[in-house]
C-alpha cells in the first residue's frame, strides 16, 4: 500500500474507528505500481432507514484541504465520542458516513484527476447541453488536459463508481439524507452550493434548501457561507451529485425522502492573495499553504460539519 501523510492518518483512524464504528474499504485503486484503498467510515446507528449525513472529500486530489478537514473532523469526533454521552446518544438515531479521500492516487501524486487522467467530478454519464464553459465544464478531447470526462460510453472510473455504489447502498434507503462534498479552489469566499451543476434548472428540493438555510442564518447570523446553486458560478457536464440526485428523485418521487447534496467550495483565492507566491506551486491555488492558515481553515469549517450533523438528526425542522 502507498504510504503518504493522508493515507497514514486514514489508516490510523481506521484502527481507531474499528472500535467505535465500522470501516470499510469500498475500492482499492492500483496506480504506478502501488495500491490505494478508499476508506469509508460508518458511525452511529446501523438501521439504513435512519437519517444520514454523508461527508465526502478528496474527489479532486489537488484539493487536499478537503481531505485534511475530514480527517481532522474524524480525529476530533473520535475523541469527543469517548467522553460525550450526549453525542453517543444522538448517534443511536442517525448515521454518519465519511469518505475522506475518494481519489487517493490524486492526493498522493498531486493531481486533480485520478491516475487515468479523468476528472471524477465530470465523470457521470450526463450531458449538460451547450451551457458549460469550454474545457472547465468537462470535455472529451484529451486526458492530458484538466477536466477530462473520460471516453464517451465507457464505464465510470473505479473511484466514481465506488462512490456512487456506496451512496446507493448505504444512503438511498434513508428517510432523510444530506451530503457535504468538500472542494477548494474557486472564488474569494466560502460557498455552500446546492444542485444543479449542469444547468440553472430549479432544484426540486429548493423549499427544503431554503428552510435549512434559514435555520443556519437565524442560528448563526455571522456565518461566512454564501448559499447558492452551483450553476450561479459555472455549469459542468458529468457532475456525480446531479446524477445521483436525479436517480434518487426518480426512485422516491417528489413526496419521498429528501436528499440534498451540498458542495462546500472553500474560496482559496484569499489564501493566494495573502501569499501570492503560492499561486505558482501546484498545490498553492487550492490549499492554504501556511500552517497558521491551515489551522484557521480547520477551525473555520469544523462547526459547519457539526451543524449538518445536528440538522440531519433534527431533520423534522426543515425536511418536511
Ligand atoms: Zn474540486
């Protein structure tokens, strides 16, 4: 198995969580003669119909800060779980499922795409029409260019397929489902995006999005997040969450259980503005390079993940 900082932390967490939850390897990726397990952490109740919060990171390997945030969250959660009886009680009636590094080879080799040159967040078999920006929105020209979608009609990449299968198996049976998928690299501010990525079509769960946003705004009036549809920033082909959302909606119908896939897009341009030289390194545009800024980023977003966990447990307050 490939040894690198993030994988070592994930392996250490896997040992820890074997005692307080369940850890599953949903796929093992082979790249450059090394193997890369994709870990999924199961915490809390096991009844699949109970409400679920899914946390996902590292779909784009370069955007390591998302993986770091989830590893930090898991480390902190394990510590709290030891002494906080209320937390253990809460987890009896909901489930927390965390996949902190969907694209481990990308994290290891500092690439946005997986080892086959495919951008996993452009890899779902859905087209967006003419809207998306050239290249950035996903393309099929060459795997040497970023945002490559893969060959038309080919099966999905092993990482995207493993994530979709995991979401279908573990999350779709739930009576209420929130996912937060963590990315970085776009814009000055921190955005909480809801679907669609493919077009400006109204999101069918807009009502629940608005109620949840209202709870966030009223409870934490000084929060830093811009809550908006992804299509307001740009549209893309092949978005995995659009794909999964549509499939879920077709299955459960408009009056069925709610599923909102959020994207936390951490605005990285501010890190670059404060430390312009990092714009010239491979990782710089996507991550806080300075140690104090990394710490601040962890502090900044951990409360949001706690908010989502409480929001899924109390889904009656917004999901009906
Ligand atoms: Zn990303």
